[in-house]
């Protein structure tokens, strides 16, 4: 449960952190 929230938060943060850059995994 907590891990899911952390992973989801990190994913969203990464997406909104650099929206101008192309998708990089």
C-alpha cells in the first residue's frame, strides 16, 4: 500500500518535474 503510493508519487513528480523534456525512464 505505502510502496504503491510512493511509486505513484515519484512517477507523478517525475512527470511534472520536467514536463518540457521528452519521456525518459
